[in-house]
C-alpha cells in the first residue's frame, strides 16, 4: 500500500483528502491524478484519516489477497465516519470496477464507486457526494472518447514523471483479471504523448517513465501511430529529457526493433522489467503467454549482448494449476540463467471469470508456499551477489531529493536503484557521478 501525499498548487485548500493506493504503477499514477483533480475542489492531501473530509482507496484486484485487504481496510476506516460526521468514503481502481454497484449495496457507509474508465467523472461525483448523493460509475467508455481522456498530470513539477502511453490489455493471459477490469487495449495518440513530454521537459522533468499494461504493443493496432521502438526514439530526441524508462513489458512483444533501442538509444535506462511468469513451457502454454522458455531467454540474451551492463527485473507466479516439481525446477533454472537483480514473486491466486479459474487448483497450499520460499531464497542470493558487483563502481545518478539521513541526498542510478550519498540540496536536479561504497538489498550508499 502506498500513501500518495505531496504538495499541490491551489489557493483554496480547505478540505482534507486521505488516500491509500494499492497495486501497480498505473494506480500510483491515477492517484496522482486524483490528488490534482481534487485540489481544484479544495481538497489537500493528509496522512490522517481521522481528520479527513474524504477517504479514497485506490484498489487493485490482480490477486485475491489484495482485494480482501481492501474490504478489511474499509471496515477499519469506517469508524471515522461515526457520530454523524460528514465524511465521504470512496473506492476507485480495479476492485471498484469489478464489484461496481454491489459495493454500495454491501457497504451502507460507502458513498462513491469510481471505475477505471470513469476518473474524469470524479469531480462531479464528489460534488454530488458533498450533497449526500451516493453514486457508482463503472461503465467502460468507447475508444474515441478514451483518446481524449488519457491522464496527464499537472501537479507540482518533479524530476521524474510517468507518462501514460497505452491502457488496457488484449492478451487475456489465462490467470489475469486486468483485461476485465482495465478494458481493451488502446494506444494514446503519439502527438499527445510527445506534447506532454515536451511540456514536462520545459517544466524541468529529466526522466520519463513510459507507462502502460503492455507498452511493447503500443501502436501495433493503430496504423497511423509509430511502433513503441519508434516512439522511444522520438521521445529521446526531446531536449531536456535525459532518461527514458518504460513499464511494463510483455516478452512476446519485445521485438528486435525494440531490442535494438537498447543498443543505440543512450537515454534508454539500464534496467528492463520483463516478466517471465514461469520457466516451464508446459506452464507458459497453460498461461497463454505466447512465448517459450527458449524464446524468452533468447530475447534476454540479445538485450544483454547490446547492453552488457543492463539489469533485468521480472515477475514469477508459483503454484499455477498443474505446476509440477519439475516445472518449478525449470523456473529456478530460468532464474539462474537470467539472474534478475529483483524479482516480484506471487503465489497463484484464481481470479473470477478468468480461464485459469476453471482449472483444478489442487496443489496444497503448503507446497505452493514451500516453492515460494525456495524461489525467494534464490532471489535473495542473486540480488545480493549482483548488488555487490557495484561496490567500487561509479554510477551516474539523477539527484531527486533529500536522502535517508540528514546531510544526504538521494537519486536513481542508470539501473533504477536508489543511491543515497552525502551532499547538499543544491545537487537536486543534476546528474552526478557517484562512487558506490556499500550495497544494501534495495539501495546503495555512495560518495560524490
Ligand atoms: N495470481 C498470482 N499472480 C498474478 N499476477 C497477475 N495475476 C495473478 C494471479 N491471478 C502477477 C503477475 C503479473 C503481476 C503484476 O501480478 O506476475 O505480472
Ligand atoms: Fe495481465 Fe497478461 Fe495483460 Fe499482463 S499481458 S496485464 S499479465 S493479461
């Protein structure tokens, strides 16, 4: 869970918004947009739910646990609405999309349910709720209208920003709820993306993170738009933008054209997130991923050949229906071959309405957990070993703010990891060379 609370420019902030964000970067990005939209209605962010005039949970339903957490959280937060206090309680994101009106029926203290295609309605919904109106909006909207509703954030200027390039997903991996709760895939107009990046560069932003459920398939279904590789090259031409990252990628759409960018677009980051999900061909087939273990490894190999210093991160699901011990060993051996610097690993969780939910999920929980433990143990070893190799090396760091301790500043190196080092705040906004003196599991300590 992420608390999004930062300063917004507004002259009349007299109400307080408490928000919790669950799940992916897409939700973090939406939450930033919500803060900006609600600032226009006089809401300022707060970290104190008890003092707030509005509580909003921006939810995720990718895995079952996340969903139940939202229900528990709502049950806890409702205590602040007792004693006749006028406080708006709202749910947005994927659980809102999935459950819709049902949530209003189940939870009498809930005021608003905002689906994933309906954020633009939030201001009028909040105005209605201030007058006591309860409302749920979860209708998917058509593509023409969607093109004009891509989020662009007008909040306080920062050095690194997300830029949404596409939304939704048409892949229907057998385990995944995303196509159902985020809708069909749509690519944003490249002209709009480039205008936004130019504006961000003018505002002082130096790093953009191109965001979407599957950015690699950007433009593939729209003749008039460039491919993702071409889009990256166009973004790279914008003066003032020094770094480009993207997330998240589907290996099947990692084309040679896109891989080539790692060889000759100097601004492209030294880190790639390429979720494999499994190392077993049998499981990949049941997941409907559209690639094999060998073709995945071949793509990683090509990227590493072009950019030997690149680090790879990924996602793995353990305990998919029918996963045998041998399948699981294949996943561990894939990890040995790729050597991820970081890995997000999940126990398979059946999602209602997905194809995999119809498969028999009869692997005992203890087996799934034991596999997850082994996988995480291996990953800890890899993370530690890879991190150590940076000790003594020099990284180019975009300094983004104050560091962990007084007298320190902090930023990200090319590989996307946080680097803290002694320095004063005049360095914020510049890219400096920092020698790494100590590697921690998730960050580095360095010296200028
Ligand atoms: N069960 C477990 N993990 C899942 N993910 C997506 N759907 C499920 C599911 N049903 C994981 C995948 C994906 C990440 C965002 O969440 O690894 O890449
Ligand atoms: Fe889900 Fe697969 Fe689409 Fe990723 S590519 S969002 S895992 S359906």
